[in-house]
């Protein structure tokens, strides 16, 4: 109730201020929807340009960025259609996809110098950061099957991510040196031993294996609900890091499964082999791709494009499953499990499918990330990663594909670059430290603020603020927003009949 009263107070002050400028609420609501959207978008874009010029690093390319934003958001593209088919609803996603594919050409490598730097956050993400962002988007979309669609709180999602990464370590490295199997791998030197399967095959194997693990974990645990389910999944999430750390002597048998704290490295890189490279031009071996005008950013760029393709597959599966019979069953369980069971929804089977589906994409993401890093290490799979991915889903909007993408990109960027840039800006502009020259009226501080050192506190504060003021997330699904804002109200039978 406090949140709604605060919103009402802010809204009242806002409309009073606009009323004095001649724009009353009644006059605003009489404007066409396109005109209102144009005013709102233009206002925010103008504020962004002013802030960039005042506190960031201005480049004239900022005007081009502003023009693209206005072009995408102002016209009612979703209303355009041919006959009864609204083809316009595909325009915005296609435009965003085109901008993402072309990102290395206007913001990758040396091209980044020509782009404006945002206030506080600094320059746009580097290509290596973009790769990690896409991988976390894929994992967040996978967790969205469990948390967003089925409404099951999973605190052990990192176990699937770790399982996929170690699948790449087992089948695309020299971990098992007493074997000598090569099945489509690229870049393998003569005399190299171990299992060396093609990374594309390993991705599929990792997805299937983690899906089976999801079923095995789900069968004994999904009978639980709420906090009990969360505690059990937390337990499974804690088991995997311990196995990874101590797997060099698995259960005292002397069998080296995970190479312990040293991890498994190097892991083979992706590639398409000589025939496809010679006839189609796709990279022979990703790890050997150089930074050229046709591929700015080198191997980071081809990894980014591949991760983007994996994200598109995940988005397609998410959208199709959400609108399928299985997806409607997941949503029914999320809204009211008892009512869903009464209507004939098989709870255990439906919940298990959500676990297996989310685990599949988590495993694929883990295997691809291990191939990108050319190694897998137990320090990458602790509990905080599960919370981090869950925070992405909550921040963007549970059950919303676009929301989860935005939430994952934002938090992954903060983790990789954003908080470091924020800390540098604060220590340089606001609280100069270590003998720096302070701005007028400022006092030199005793030491620099280590913003990345308190990143999980910052992430926690972001989630608390979102839960207080926008619990449905930044870009919520329409159904979820209605649930949280309108709720379910019982109407007396007498009132219905009269």
C-alpha cells in the first residue's frame, strides 16, 4: 500500500507541474496514442543527449543513435499489416537484431572510439563483454522457463550451467588422456590425446545431458512447494561446486573427473572445418580468427555472432513453448497450482518438463562459455551465480522474453564493465582520491571507492528498489502485470446475479 500511495503522490506532483505549463492530464489523454508516445520518447531522448553532452563524452554519432531510437519507438509499427496479417509487429525485433549483428562494425574494436560515452557508465560494451552478455541472456531465458513460466523458485540453476561446462571439458579436451577419439574437432595438433568432439556436437550433448539431470533432480523434489523447493534446489546447487572442486579424486577412487581446483584447460574452440571454410567461407577455427575490416574484433566477434544465434534459438523456443499447450499448463500452475490440478493438469510431469527445458539451455550456455574461455574452473559455479541469474529474471520481468533479455544484458554489463566505469567516474568526478585534483568545492578523499567490490550489494539494492516500485519488472508480460496490479478479486454471487 505504501508503494501505491507513493506512486499516487509522485503522479499528483507531476501533473500539477505540467498543468502549470499548460498541459493538464485531461488534455494529455485526449491526444492520439502516437502523439503521446512521440512526446515521451522525444523527451527522454533529449534528456539523454543533454546528459551525454554535459557529463559524458560527446560524439556527433550520438545524434545518429538518437535518430535510430526515435525511428524505432515513435511510429506505430505494430499496426502495419498486409491484409489480416500484422507484419509490422516483426519490424522492431528485426531492427534490433540487425543492430546487434552490425554492432562490431560501429562499436567493435577501433570503431568504439567514434561512439559517444554515456554519463557515469562510460563507453559502450566491448566485444568480449557482449559475448558474456549473450551467454547470460541464454541462461536467464532458460531459468525463465522454471521461474517465469512455471512459477518454481530454483536456487540451484548454476548446477546445469556447470554440468554443461564440464561436458565441454570432458569431450573437447585432453582431460581423459588415455583415450584418443577425434570426432569432427578442429585445430587438434597431431599426437593430441583425449576426447575431441566437435563443439557443435558437444553443445547438443551438453543440453541433452543437463536436461536428463534436470529430470533426475526434478522427480524427487518437484513434489515440494515454495520455500521447501527452493531449499532443496539450493542443496543441489551447492553439491555441484563441491564435486567440481574435489573431483580430481572422485569419492576416493583416484578417478580424475574434474581436475579439482585447477580446472580443465585448454578446451577446443568451435569451427566448421576445411570443406565448409573453403566453399562457404565460415571460420575454420574461431580461435584463429584475426581482427580485420571484415571481422572487426577478431575471434570475439565470431563468438558474439554465434552466441547471438544461440540466443535467437532460445527466444524462438521460449515464444513457441509459451503459447503452446505445455506453456499454458506452466502458467496455470504458476497462477494456481490447486486449480490447475483440478482442471486436469498433470503437475509432476508439467513441472519436470519446465526443469528439463530450462536445464537444456543452461547446459548449452555453459558448454559454449567453456569453449569461449578455453577452460572450465570450479570458481565459476558458486551459489552467487544462481542468484545473479535469478536477479536478471526478476529485474527484467518474470515470464517476459523481452524483459529477461534486457535484465540479463543490464546486469551482465554491470558485472563485466559497468561498475568499474561507475567507480572510475565517481573517483574522478565526485570524490577524487589518492591526491587527485578535486573539482571546485570538493574535498580530496582518503581513498578510492571500490565499486566493483560491493557489486552484490548494489545488485541487491537494485532488486529491492524494483520490488518496491515495479514488482512486475522493467518490461513485464501483460498477464504478469495484471496479476500484480489488479490481482484476483472475489465477487459475491449475489452481486453477479443482480
